[in-house]
C-alpha cells in the first residue's frame, strides 16, 4: 500500500535519467506513494540541485552522457553524505559490482522500485542492499528498458489507493457532480486548480484538449476550483473556454481528502475507483496520455459500408 505518513511525504527523491519517458513514469509511481520528486536528465544540474536543497535519496541511471551514475553518486555524497544512493541500469558492469552500491536492474516493476527505496531510506547505511527483486521474465533483457519502464504503472502488485467519494455543486447551475455516479463507468480526471494559479492558467488549454480527446473514450473530467470565489472561478473557466464540469471548494474540504499540497494537482481515478496517478504541480498532455491510454479502450472501428453492386447492363 502507498505510504501516507507525514514522514514519508517529507522524503525528497532526486531522479536522474537521460530518458525523459523513464523519468516521467518513475515520477508518477513515486508521487503515488507520496514522495516529493525532482527529476532531471542532466547530471550537472542534479549536482546543483543536491547543493541547493536536502535530497534524501538519489535514484540515478548508470549509463548517461556527460557523467555516469557512479561519478554522480560520488559527487552528491561529497555534498550530502546522508543522501542514500540507488542505481538503475540494464547492465551491471564490473564497476557497479565493485562499488558495493545498490542496483535495481531495468526493467523493473513499480513495487520492486518502491520496496528498494523504502528499505534504503529506512536503513542507516547507504550501502545496505535490499532483497533482490524477482528475475526479469525471458525476453526482457537490456534492450527492453523502454518496455520495462512502461510496466512501472502496469505492475499488478502495485496496489493503488481507493479514491474518496466527493460531491461538488456545479458552477454552471446544472446540479451536482457526484464521483460515485462514475464508478465502474468512467475513468475520472480530477483537476484541482484556481483562478489565481499561474500554472493552472498556462495549462488550461491543454486540459481542455485532453477533455475533448478522451471524453468519447470513456474519460470524464471535473475541475475543483480551490480557494476561489464563484466570480473568479467563473471568469477563469470562461476565459480559458473550459467545457468540462467545474465546482467550488473554497475551504479545501474535498482537496484535503485527496492529499492536496498546492495547485495545480491532478488525480486520475480508474473505473474501479482507484487513484492510479496523483500529479503535484506541472504536467503536460504527453504525460497524461501515457497514464490515460492504458485505462481506456478504443471504440470499435467504424463500419465501412459495402460497395454497391454496379448496375446491370440492360
């Protein structure tokens, strides 16, 4: 089960990998377990991040341009000796074996990653090795790293928490939005945003596109306008031409039940009522698509009418 304690929520993990898709998927998994995640594809930037703020654990790929993961680990430890190190790679080189550092081999499942991180954070030594994850299935060698990353969110052992039921009064006066009415019928995107939130305004057009693209495929979206007045919320929605349903949550009664920590905050709930993704802060259409696509089924291909037989010659 995902960690929900305040202690876990304070843990910051720095993810470094030169593949943006891997970083995004790892971020989704770790945020679901209430970790604070910072990610970058640049080891030099990662070192600067470690200098500027506390980092509890560095999760880094081994093979990267500019600087490899082992060298980055040494530099981060020189800055912050208490930072735990977890390497990830499809290749366990002699240098990695000789380093004594913990390595999680790619591809890996979400629960293996979370367990390895939890054990390292709970240990007193940065070199304590967690229990070995299950061996990859045949055919999942180093060349299947990208496919392995896609399994992060699909691993059956990564239990997702149940979403709390909620109801909001819709700003368009059409009634109420009750999340329970969508259980078993729709995938649900809950967007916590506000008129005064700069990022919310910047991403508003993208969320409208997501709504229009995925609604025909069984996805419903609702905006929960937090700490907003009714007038400001209405103006925000009209200015951004939002067509999805929206309600007010001025005192964060709904938001706090979802673990709200600030705007924007996006929660994706599958048809079983489980929160499969919780995204704090910025996101984009590509990231949302990677989460939504596996949850929805494409409609049947339209039937092509049979060609008419040519008229018979008289």
